[in-house]
């Protein structure tokens, strides 16, 4: 009888790729949704900000409380890497610790029942993954680490400097996944627009776009996590020319006030940031997603008001709002002029409401359009209504559409692309009619 594995992936999509690598190494285990039945429980943790750290620790402790006596509880990933000495001392509930360097060795670690932290961050290259959550979409990790010096970010302290995969390695992985039926890809990293800069190539993403376009079977792609000072107008133009890559731009700008951008060590000021955003917005069918941080040390009410005004007026399709988290090992941790938590919370709520209003305006503009959609399955609303996403959108984060009517005779297939006309917006859900004639 095969042993059973219960695995939890927390945090970002980059973490998800690493989790899928571990699943690829543990295919001799039977996956189970029940921690009570599992022989091995693995939590791939996130250690980015306080809320993520708290979620990771609570998840591990809750799984420990419910597991059977002879099971093995493993804590892996960013939080485990960042606080390896402290966690080993303070969390006796965990049987085995590992960080961000040994995902492809997880089978060996389990066999030896030994904690391990390799000095090098794991960079995927040829590993077999078990892609989760979709039969047609997969995330592709471009690099690890980051050369940026943002005042609020601790990632370089435990992920190190930028380390890009070779272009050939990325292409081989995409080709392998296409053979398994995947056709839609999201390319991710800490700073995707710096891809290959550590290998003395300035515009690595343009090379990537060209190579991916040559792979037969790739129908759809997008790039996530662009960084303003390493995103060029040429790259934006090349995305606009591509027949495969959508005009989808995910560029977290974090603020718009010049003084605050300088304090945050973002590299670009307001004028150049807006120049990039305008170039993106000018492309046909463009989709713009960004992120803002509220409550960074030194943020005055006037700075916050400027950010709110810009967020509300520019025309973003989606906005993520993050409350500043005071993280040790970051430059901001030692800054004076800290903002109290109550003010940060109030500012997050105000900007969060603006983000919701921007999303609703974006959704309203979709009504009447004919778009490519992909059927994902039954909706939570009703078994008679199908859930889908616009092909251009990123999975999970950009929303879903409801297919409530069709003008085709055959049953609609999961994972298949259809033409659909968006007919109305109810709440925050777009309704559409499939017409593949």
C-alpha cells in the first residue's frame, strides 16, 4: 500500500511552482486531502510579510493538531529559510525543516528524515512537475532572487541576488508541458523584467517572447511582476506586436509620489512610471494590474491622497493593496517616522474601496465585447451555469465569467477556448453567451 501525502502551498505562484516540483518527486505517494490520513504532511511556507508568516505558522500548527501520531510533518519554503534557527528552536511540532534550496531533493530528505538547508536557492531546470489547478494553464518560473533594493522587501535577504534560468531551459519546460496538453502560460519571478540581466542580456523578455512564439501549441501567454525601472518601452512594444502574449501588464508601482518612491528605493520616479503606464494603456485590449503599499515610513497624508487620486483616475483594471509590514533585514525597518497601525488600516480600507471601484469600472467596460474564454467547470452559483475566464486574464486573481447561455449545439468542453459575447454585469460577475459558429 502506497503512503499518503498531504501538501499545502502558501503564498505566491512562484511558491506553487516549487510545490509542484516536490509533488513531481513524490509521485509514489498517494495524494490525500485529509491530514488525518497522511503519512507525510508538507507545508511550503511564505515568509514575505507578517500576515503571511502568521498564516504559515498557524497552518503548520493546525495540521500538527490533526495529524496521526506516526506521520512526518515537514516545514519547507521561504519562512523556514528565513527563520531556520528560530523555528527549529521554537517549533518542536515540526519533524523536518527545509528551505528554498532542496525542493528537488525532498524525496531524499524524507527517506533520511533529516532537515537540510542548501546554500543555493533552487532554480528549476528540467525537473518534472505535477501541475495543479488546471488542465490547460501552467506557471513558468524565470528566475530566483532579486537585484532590486526596495526599502520594504526582505526577499533578497533569503533568496539572494538575481539568478536567471537559461532561455533554453525555459523553452524546454514549455515544450514539455505543451506535449501534455497545456497551452496557456504565465511567466513569473520576483522581477520578471530583469530576466537574463545577470547573464549580461538587457532585454531578456523580448528574447523570451520570440522563442515562445516559435513553439507550436502555445496559444496564450502573459508576463507577471514587471518592475518599473527594468521595463523598457521596447519591451512594451514587443508585447504589443506578439500574437501569443496578451497585452497584459502586471507592474506593481507601490506608490506614485516622487518623494515616497525615492524613500522606497524604487529606482523610477512619477514621470517615468506614468510614461510606462501610458504606453501600456495605449495598446489595444490592454489590461493593467498594479499594487500599492500604504503606510510606509514617512508617508504623509498628502502623499497618500496623491496616491489615491492617481489610483482612482488612471484606469487600472485591477489593484492590489498592501499594508506596510515592518520587516527586519529591510532598510525601512530602521527608518523613523513610522505610521501607526490604526492609520495604516484606515488608509488600506480607503484605497481598497478605490480598488473595488476601479475593478467594477473595468468589468463594466467588458459588457458588449466578444472575447476568447476558457471553460473551467461548474460555477458555485449553479450546476447549470459554467465558470470561465477570459483567456487574456491571469488565473485566480482577475475574476471569472458565468456562461449562462450558448448558441452552439454541442456540450461545452472544459479547458477549451470559445468565442463568447459578454451580455451583462451582475454584482462583480460578467455573464456571457458562447457562440463558436
